[in-house]
């Protein structure tokens, strides 16, 4: 990551934006990082919420159950009556 002081970041803003496409650009004030400029692609990756499938959630539940040595009772499945077929 390239580090920029505030004055250099202001003076070379366009260059800093171009470089952010390749790696994050850190802006420092008094030698301390205060902000980072990242590419839009990186931003979207960081803010994208993962979409879990039911299978993913069940797998996580199995992992938790195993780690906690817990037992989860799942009642036997019962077929539901379809009122349109029966009625």
C-alpha cells in the first residue's frame, strides 16, 4: 500500500485514484493513517452481503452442533394434506 500525506493526496488526487485501482492508497495526517482510498471493485467486495443457501445454513448448523457437542432433535416429517387434492 502506498502512503500519502494529506498535502500530497490533494496535489496528486487523480494519480492517487488511478493507483487505487491496483492497491489501496493510505492517507496519513502527522504520519498516522486516517483514511484509505480503494477501488470500487474492492469496495463492492467488502460490502457485499453473502447470500447463504439453505444448504449453507444447514452445514453451518451441523458444524456448530458438532463443535458444541449438542443434539438437535428433528421431528419426523409428516406429509401435509393438500386441500385442493383432498377437497
